[in-house]
């Protein structure tokens, strides 16, 4: 009796009416999640053994500095690198450390997080250091300590060379403008140390591959028209009156401009490929001159629209006379389908750290200050210095393409002046504190 009733309910139309929407949602979820790097996928071999492919770049026993490592996708990036044997130093804001402690001691939450990461990755080389990007004095203090102490790793058995500096996200919300200046200050102050350790022939860990400076950027870069983008850093008062999306877009485009200008200057500082033209014609089989490989390159990525980012844009629970709660509940399924999870958001960062770098013609385009048009034959896992990537594809930023060539120099000088003024104010404040009342 029961089986007869159940069989009468299950018809072809019933199955189709439920299966088609379900399959559609699953396909959309798979598409929105992006593609996992090939070397993070496992393949089943004979004997039911799982084998993980080796990444193009071995990170074992290499040191990586990660800003924003306590964010959602930053934690997945840290976990991935640490599980492959890398040494990780998390650069955290002052709110992650106990006040008035010398040396700075992490809060119980951060300490527990470090212990959990070490336990889950079977890697003891995960550390936290105080480097608050909202405080230029903290940035300068950390860089001075890192450079003068000539650290041989945090445990004394690894080299001083930094393989990568990754900005996986902002340290604290609602201060993107201050952290834009702080990131530029950290790179500029750390650059001499990176160059010295990379080019020192006596250093056993001198550069065999370039150090990578990697920026994670917001996906709102395309929401700002070119006419609204200025080379001036928006002040806190101006940022407060603008929308959250506009702030994200402005900070992202200025950061990308700084990154590409830094890459252009790094390539411009390289020696020429040849000193003088030879009067003897080269044989047809001779290889073309090889451009010197830089010791430092820059890369950028955007993870797209992640669930934490989309949730942050929703109205609060009590807004709109209580309708905010209803609106959030209605949008939860949409965000779950189209928003990337934290793990999916970390995949593009992993590609920038562990993937190959494309040289040759694409590199020459960056050196000349031109944008890539997707040519060069780069594979999904390879990256071009100075490029912006999402889901394995390089993105053209038309907002910046419409700007004159002098725009990048103006942004560089504007942010550089902000860093210089901030450091001068820090020195003045320190002298006043020493002088006392």
C-alpha cells in the first residue's frame, strides 16, 4: 500500500521539476567557485593511494611574510604553504598583541590560532610578529629589527632570504587608506634588505628565483569610472562620506597602480641585455640575448566576490525598521551559490606564490609600461610580472588604460610623500615623548 502510493507520486514530471533546479544550482556553485590549482588536486593511483602533484615552485624551507594572514582566505593560504614546508611569519596589527608588553606578546586568540595552524600542518615554523600597517612607526620598527638582526629564520636554521611578501588582505577594516600608505612604506623600507640578501654571492640562499611581492586586491576595481580616479590619496573624512564600494575601488586602483609602477622601476634598474652592438653578424642558429632576471617581481590577484565580502555589504540586522534581517535571510542562498568560500578565495593567491612566472615577450611589455592583451602563451598556472589575475586569467583594467602615462608617477609621488611625512611625524612624536612635559 505504502509503496503503491509512493510510486504514484514519483513521476517523470515530478523528478524533472526537482532535479533541474537542483542541477542548475550545483552547476552555478561549481562555476562560481573557480578552478583549483592542479598541484592541489589529488589523484587516485593503483592501490587506492592519493598522490598530490608537486607545484612548479618548491616552498619547502622558504620564508614568507604574510600580511592579512588572519583573514578568512589568508588562513587557508597560510595553511597551504605551511603544509608544503614553508616558514611563515604573520605580520599582524597592534590589536593582535597584548598592550604594554616588551617584546610584544600575542593575545590568547592569536596564540591559540598559531598553535592550531602548527598542529594541523605539522609545521612548527609559523610565527606572529607586530607590524601594524596603520602605524608607520610600527612598520619602520619591524623592518629595522628584521634587517639589523640578520635573522637566520625564527628558529635559527633557515636563511635570511625572504621568498615572498604577500598582502592577503587588510589588517583591520575601515582604514584602507592608512594601510595603502603602510603597504607602500613596508615595501620601500624592506626593499634594500631584499635586494641585499638576493644579490649577496656569499649568502648560500641568494636568489635562484625572484622574490615575489604579491598583492591581493578587491574585485570592485571596475566599479569606478576613470574620470573619478585621482592620484591623491582620499582622506579619512572624504572616505567616510563615500560608499563602501567606492572606497574599495579607489584603494584597489591606487594599489594596483603602485604595484605596476614598482615593477616598471624594477625592470628599468636592470642592466641592458648587451653592452655594444657587434659588427660580426650572428649565425642564424644563435639564441637571442637573454634579458637579466630581476631579483624581485610583483604580482597581483583578486579572489573575486567572496562570501565574507558580500556579507559585509549587507545591511545590518536592525536596519530599515527591521527589514534588514529579512533581507539578509533572503540573500543568504544567493551569496552561498555565487560567493566564493574562503578556501576557493585562496586558490589564486596560491597560484601567485607557487606557480610559474612567464618571461620573454610578456615581460618586455611590462618593462615598456604596456598592458598585456592576454597573449604570450602563458599556462593557467603561470604568471606575468606586474599582471592582475583572477581564476587563472590575466585581467585588463581599462580604468587604468584610459589614464595618461604620467598618472602612475603622480600616484607614486603622492603616496611616497605621504610615507615621508608620516615617518617625519613619527620621529617628531618620539622626540617629544623623550623630552617629556
